[in-house]
């Protein structure tokens, strides 16, 4: 009895497999659509909704627009462009204020105070020039954009737009073998990769969640936008006539960010066909009615949950990084400082990939926070070129406001257009910051996957910059 | 798509209501001292918990589904001389995807074979809620729909015709406002009618499938019925197999599904009274 039933079962399963292959891949969607159509027909017969009509039509009109094949993507790009523009330009003022307070006002006071009570130079150098200043940089560069970006993001979520974005992007992620909800976590990553990694909790399937974690780094985070914007302004903007400069550099930055999105899809595709093979899970996405966002509550929760949490982790990492940067610039071994030794050591590698030793060292020292890459690059360039009259002294991070002085300084450090372009590429494709690495470890609980998430982007970054350098040198001679 | 005409449950049903004790035990539900088991399903935010609390009062306790981190509440009530155990399923929008919540809800309705599944529906969002109702109706005939939040629907100027809805769905539909304890008696009456077999549901199946899908489902359903005569939800099993549902494939291989049909070798003959042709 039981064996004959087993044979029956296998026969049924074979029939099911054959029929399934004939039906094609959109079976699940067809089924869901059939359910929805039946539900809609019954509702039409049983429900009269005079009061709801007006609101429903408005909702449907918005939905038809923002999820349309033609307008869905342009509207999405436009909305996010506006959001990024508001973040970048809106962050300048509070950033400058925090920098004025922490760096221009408190910092000299601390130095004077330290001198007055007669602390040894190495102690105040380490604590004030190193740890305090490093943390002050991270705070002033990171806090304002996060405090602007996360609430806006949460407001869009509250309004009901984000589920529509997931709806628009679902088929792309599905094609890449990833989960449709990764659209959300990728967008969170544009704010902060650590927050994006935490957000992958919304993905139920462990396989697809891992893909989302591993590729989140390619969403260009807030901390990297300043690098992109500065380098684009200096090297791309200067290529075109002055009235095009702003547009050209903006396009370059958007281009790099879009490349990150393309890389996300390519890597998700590659991962889901190699180490993370498996079925794409389907999910029902509820498109909730549009609601006026609860602004105050949103501000409160996004500041408490997202901004402060991420900021705290960044500060924890910036303190030791500031100390390390100061130490490498001020401990001398046989004449030159450790930093100068390392730059000399890294220079050949840097040349190989169209960068230089200063940039590579800055990226190693600035693993804790992408925000301090540019200040560190400038500090190290001054150290390496022996330029005088700029900055505050050895091992002290600074930024220059004057574009002309800045590009002169970099040119004297041997920078070319290739260096600029490759720095922009490397800034997109390199290891996540230590805050994100730590978060990945906490979320996955696996040292192996954390290592993959950290090393895979570096390897890819070197490959890309190397290729660009080879092609560039072959073409430009 | 026509569906097989459901036979009436045998008259003895009221006397032997606990037909499925072994499977219920596997799902963590003990049936000592209870006559019927009722599953409570529904979308999130439909007032499902309010209904649960209103029906069970303080006689409830919470725990987890076996092997899952999904919480479950259980309670009970007495009505017209029968004792009913009420099991609160996780709130879900569908039973098609593979989230742990949906799996727990689906497994209970499929393998636990509750005597009645009470689906709580938000009267202000009927269309979305019906998606779940229709999916539940694919698995079990014995359904009562509680049209909750009627007060809110009226406030929004919505007119819901529960009789049309009941006719369309083929199961009892009871308007209620659990928050104000309105409609509870009617719910209890309908649950009792379905549980004791006094009311026989003739549920509506999902329609509108593309023709090639319909053909595939019909072919596979016929095969399944041949192998497992009396399986109450062969059409639904066919749909799941076509979707490549590993869980159901496994249940089929291990014989869990076969047990649900009257011809299943391990099941005593007296248990075929619940639904479907096995009852005839």
C-alpha cells in the first residue's frame, strides 16, 4: 500500500514539474492576479463606497503615475535627486556651524589651555590634534547630512512612497536573483551603509538578506558624497567652461552613484548564481493608502533610532582613528615619520592603480569613517610634499576652502585627472567603514561573511582602478 | 472553474467532533476537554485580537508555534453546550509567500484541520482582506467571515452588503464591531452552525486564471484525487505543487498530506466526516 502510494506521489510530483515548466516563470504572479481579480469583483458587487470615491481616485491617480512604466523611473530619480540635493546643500550651513564651534572656536581654546597648564606636547598632540580633531571632523561632516537625510527618508516612507519604489524596482532585483525589498535597504545605504545593513532585517530569506548585506556598500553613503563632490569639482569641473562646471561635476557624481547601483545588480546577479544560489522568494507588497506623514513623530524616531545610533558608532571609531593618524605623522623612525615611510612604501602600488601612496594610506587610516578621508589626504599631502603655509602642522587634519590653493596643493603632490577619476571610483568601490563592518558582523554573526563583505569590494576596487589606469595610460600615452 | 460539489458532513459529526487529535497535538494543541477547535485568521490590523479577547475573555494563554519564533495565543469559550478552543493564527495578508508567519497560519489550517476557521475582515478594506479569505477557502470549506470594524465603515460612508458577500463567498458573513461587543452572539451562532454541520458551506473558488493555468490545475487535481481520494483540498495542493512549494512537496512525500484524505492508510475510517466527498 505504502509503496504504491509512494509511486503515486512521485508520479504526481513529476507531472507537477512538467506542467510547471510549461507554465513559465510568472505562474505565481498569474495566481496572485487571479486572487486579486476575484476579490475585486466580489467587492464591486458587495460594497458601495460613496464617501471613499474621491480619495480613492486621487490615490489611484498618484499610483498610476508613480508606478507607471514610463514615468515611474524618472519620478523616482527626480525625487531622490532633490532629496540628495537638499541633503548636500542643506548640510553645508549646519556643517559650517558645527565646524566653527568645534574646530575654529573650541579647538584653539583647548590648545591654549593645554599649553597653559603645561601638558607635554605629545600628550596634547595625541589627544587634541589627534583624537579630538578627528572626532570633530566626523561630527561636523556627518551629523548634519544624516539629520537631514534620515528624516526625509522616513517621511517618504510614512507618506507611502517607498513601497511604490520597491514595486518599481522589484523586477530588476528579481532578475538579479535578489529580493525586491532590497530596493529599500539600498536606498537606506545612500544615507549610511551601517543603517542599510541593519535595515536588511526586513528580508526574510537568509540567502537574499546576505546578498543585500554584501552589496549594500555600493550604495554611495553620505560620508563619501563630500569626497565625490570635492574631487568632481576640482578635476571634472575644471575640464569644461566655467558655466558648465557645476553641471558637469554634478553629473560626474550622479554617474558614480549610478555606477554603484549597476554594481549592486551585477554583484547580486553573480552572487545568486554562485555562492548564494537559490530560489527568488516572492512577497506580497501592500501599497498602503497615501497618508499625510506624522512629521514630529517621524523626526523624533529617525533622530533617536537612526541618526544617533549610527553617529555614536562613528564617534567610537573616530577617536582611535584620530589618535592613529596623529601618531603616524609624528613618530619618526630614522628621520621621516611613519606616515612618510608608509607613503613611500605604498606609492608604487598607488601608481599601479592610478592613485598614489597618500590616497592609499588615507584610506587605510580612515577605515573608521569615510568622512575623514579628504582631511587626511590633505594632511598627508602637505606632509609628503613639504608644502608650507597651509594647515596646522604635522598630523593635523584640515580642509581648505580655497579651490585654487587646493588644486595647486594636489598638483604639487603629483595628482592628475586620472588620479581624480580613480579616487572617485575607489571611493565608491572599497571596503566598508569599520562601523559598517562591525554592524555586518553583529547582523550576520559570521566572521567569514564579514570578511567577504569587507575584502570583496577592495579587490573589486583595485581591479577597476587598475583597468582604468591601464586603458588611460594606453590612450593618453 | 467548477469545483466538486461538497457532500454534507455526516450526521454523526456533532457527536465526534475531534477528528484530528494526533495532528493537532503535533501542532501543539491539546484537545482534552474540548469539543471543537476554531482557528482565528485575518490580516494584520483588522481587530483580530479584539475579537479573540471578546470571545475568550480571560481564559487564554500564549506560547510559540512548535519550532517557530512566531507567537500564538490560545483561549476557549462555551456555547450551546459545546466547548470550543480558539487558536489565534498570526496576522497575514496572504498564505502564498514563505514568511514564517504565513507558514504557521497555513500549516494550522491545512494540517490542524480546524472545525471552523473564523476569518476577521476589515470592513473598510474589504478588497484587500478578501485576498486572504479566498486563499483560506481554497484550503478549507469550513469558514465563517467576521466583518469587523463595521462602525468605522459606516463612519466612512461605506455600505457593505453582507448578504451579497455571503452569497458570493458561499460561507456565513457576520457584520460586527468587536470593540463595542456588537455581533458577538451572531458570530458564536455561525461558528456553532458550521462546527456542528448545521450549516454547510459551499465556498467560492478563485477564478479568472488564464486558460492554460486552469488546464494545468485541472489535470494535476485529477491526478491528486486519484491518488488521495477524499483529500479535502486537492485543488489547492495542485496549485501549491505547480508553484513548486517545497514544504508541500515534502508533506506529500512524508505522507502528511495523504493522511488528510479518508483513504490515507493511517487514519481511522470515522474521521472522514469533516468536509469533501469523503463524508458521503
